C-alpha cells in the first residue's frame, strides 16, 4: 500500500472518523466494551437558550468532562457545582468509578479541587508561563 502525508486545514467529521477508525477497532479488540456514551447537561436561561453546561462522555468506566462553562452572570450561585454533581451522579448510575478532566492555571483548578478532584498530571509552560493540569476524582 502506498501512502503520503497531507495536512488538512479545514477537517470535517469524516476526516476525524477515518483517523479514529483504526484506533477504535484496536481498542474494541482489547476491552470487553468501550461503552462510549455522551454525557451532556445543558444550562438554559429563562428563554430556553443553552448558555453553558457540561459536555463530556462516559467510557471505559470513567467520566471525562471535556467542557464546563457557566456564564459570568451566573457565577457564584453554585451552578458549576450543580452541573458537576449531576454529571457525577449520571456517571455513577452508568457504573463509572471516577471522573477526570483538564484545566489551565488561568481557569478553575481550585474549583475542581474543592469538589474533591486531585491533580495527577501537569504540563508546565502550556501556555508559556502557565500550566495545564489533569485532575481526577474516584467515586
């Protein structure tokens, strides 16, 4: 089989699916089930518009929180805590043993630590002068 490398400036879903396909097939051959399921909790305003929320997935017995966003106007009202607690509750109902996420030094490390998360990894100077932290919590 011949091959060549090609940089894609504007990839689409089909490109991602094609790149993920061999990895997915390999992973499925190694574990009983991946059981990848989205876990999304929308935060809606009084008009019903989604203005934030939690975006993640459960897979391989863990919840991965990819995004957690609370508008500035709703901060300080325990909205983020409620989103995380609901996400963790759903994950436990799905049989998950823990949750993990990442955050930057300029974001919400302290918030997650107050919820019982601990740092298990760090990339210093990402961005330069800052850091990216990886946190986890066992249920």
